[in-house]
């Protein structure tokens, strides 16, 4: 607060000085600074997360606080948890029609708008967090994402990443592919489609509804994120087995949705602040998950006696094969999907080649 007070006082002093200068010199530069809008802009941010939910909801809070702070209070963003203003899965439409100027969620929740949106969140056996950022920022991913959202008057931005997730919580052991038959599991996006091909029944539920569904037996298993978030939801109380790795979400990108008209009304510096605050939060959330997941895993294992298991190799191999089919079939549906798929596929090939010699080779060496 003190810092903001200081900034706002300094701003008033500078403006007063400029107004004097303006009267004396009337230079173009001074006029353009003096003509800056001074009114405060208020934005609402609706989210798909429970209010203040660790990592995800707090990431949205951080984004709002950062925009407010970086703009010295000229753009103030107020965050609404799921159901406070609109339900979780109505965030996209709410920002599209301007009910809120901004949203925070994940692009795979909008697969009903277009299946290709899932590429901008997570693809089974696809890119890691680091690779997603490479594709989005430098290899055309963000342009494709923006091209699709534009028709809904939306601008997307990467605004958080969970890193590699966990495979999920299961009420029974998964020892073979037969154990996936008839399995009712909360698993969103393309991972859900892969589970379906493997004989399971995928269910899509917002975070806030998972615990009771698992407890009542409406679902047999669920994935959510990783130890930090899963500990917060208390899944260890109702499911015995915690499987890894999260083959279905290897580096899920979370998104900020920005209403195009609201964005257009901002001054150039506020536009830059909004987009760069998204970049900061995109990195910071990943750093937070990297820091907190292992401590949470330790708590789950040592205090709550959770049974942590790796999926059997033949199960992973079959899921990998099915994932390849599912992802490729999306490309065949329409020209836009094909462009997204081709862009993603090309980058994935490069990432595998380079990371085979760098990240992957190093990690294998480090843990050998
Ligand atoms: Ca997940």
C-alpha cells in the first residue's frame, strides 16, 4: 500500500510538472503525455476455479493483483471464483459477451466450441510446460490460438502452467488394460477421449464437484492436477491409489481470456501491462508448482499413507498408441484443426529431438 501511495503521489507531481511544461513549450511529446487518460478502469475476472483455490485460483488472484500493481491502480481487476458471477464452464461465453472483461481457465474446457482448442491446453503424450511455451511464444501456437478466439471477440494468453500432472486417484488397482474397462473417471479433454477408446467412461466435472462425485461412487477415479492441488482437495480420504505419470496432461497451459472490445479501449501501456502480467504469471505458477509439489507428495505419503504407483508399462504403451490416433483424427475434421495439428506436430518432433539430447538426457543421467 505504501508503495502504491508513493507511486500515485509521484504520478500527481509529475503530471503537475508536465502541465506547466505543456503551457510553456507545447511540444508534441509533452502533449501526448499530458493527454494520458487518468480515470481508473475496473475489470472483472471470472474463473473456472473455486475461489482462492491453491495454485490455480491463487494464480488468477496473482494475475489480477499484478495488473493492478503494474498499472499503479489505473486498471483494477477483481477476481470472481467459479459460481460467484458465472458457473465454471460459462467463463468463455461470459467474457465473449462482455459480462466480464477477463477470464482465467484452461482451453480444453472449450472443446465444445472446437476440438482444436485442446491443443492450447494439453495433449496426451504431447509437449511439456517448457515446450508449450516454446511453441506458443515462438513457433506460431499463440497466433493460431488467437485466430480461433478472435471470432468470439476474445484474445487468449498463456497464464499459468501446472507442469507434468499426476495420473490420478483410483479406487482400484490398475494392473492391466482390462482394469480400464468400464472405469468411470473424471478426466477432461483429449485424455478423456483416449480413456474412452481404452474402454473407460470419461466424465467432465469442474474441480469443485469432483470430491463428492468420487465419494458417492458416481465416478471410480479422478485426475486433477498434482500433489499440491490434490492434497488441498483431500482425495486421499476417499481413493487409495495415486498413479503416475500424468500421460494425459504433460504440461497444461492455463489461459487468460480477454474481451477484445474491453482490451481495445485500454491505453497502449495498459495493453502491454495486461499481456506481460500474463507472461509473468505463466512462469510464476510453474515455479510455484515445482516448489510445492514435492513437499505435498511427502505429506501424502508419510502422513496420509497414500499408495503411489506407476502405471504398468503395457498400459502406458497402449494409451500412447491410442493418443496418437485420437490426436491425428482431430486434424482430419476441418482445415483449422489440420493447421493446428501440423504446427503442434512439427514442434513436438523438434522438441523431442532437442530435448532428447538436453533435458531428457540430462535428467536420465542425473537420476541414474
Ligand atoms: Ca488435470
